[in-house]
């Protein structure tokens, strides 16, 4: 399965392509990636990038390349991540340098969560947040997630588990 294309008011969530790799390689080479297993050298970044694309074929869900619709700029990788060893599927977001502080992570993650609940029929989602990643914690909070516990991540160490509202809870909020 290949990722479907989703649209939000400002963003396009679409399948990752080879043209996205230079930005992803730069992200993983930078200190910015420290909360998600980086920094990584170019070979490690390539393997991670290929895993992101292959995730769709293996799991039927994955993460999208996110671009700013108006400009076509590649802003990040956001979606559902559930590799071997994870306790359950994770709603995850990584923004490239220069794209934070604009609400893109929240907007794209909300679209990915809606897709996961309505199209993939997932019953629940969590996000793993490094305790020092204040910006990521704020995204989780804006999405209505609450801190539930901890997970000792094999690559990044101890992370916080943030539980997202269930499809039923979101539906009830919409009816209120």
C-alpha cells in the first residue's frame, strides 16, 4: 500500500519520494533530530527514510511527507508509526528546520489521526515524547493527548506516553 494524499487548509500530506531525502538527511545530520534517534550519518538516515516508505507496505499505515501547499516546500514527516518493538501505533511528527512555530505539526497530525480513526479503523493512538522536548509535548497537548506513563525506547531511551482521545471521545466532543 502507498500512502494516500490528504489535504488540510495549508498542507498536503503525500507519499514520501526520493526528492525528500536531502531534507531528511539534513534533518538527521542536525542536532534537531536528537529527540528521535539522531543525529545519524547519511547511510543511517537513508535506512530510516527507506523504512518510513516501506512502513506503508508492511503495516498498511505510515507517515506522510508534509508540504506547504502554497509553496510546495517540504516541511516534515508526520503520521502513524508502529515499528517492531513499539507498544502500539504512534502518532508521530518530525518537522524540518524552519517549519516549527507555525502550527504545521498540529494541523498535519490532526489530519493523520482522523485518517487513522476513520480509514484505518484504529481504536487508539499514543505519541512518544522525549521529556525534554517541550515543543512536541505542546503539540500533544493541543491534540488533546494526556500523559499516561513511560516507555523505555530502545533507540532514544525513556519517553513519555501521551494518550490521544479515542474516536468515540472525539465524536462526543464534536456533538457537544
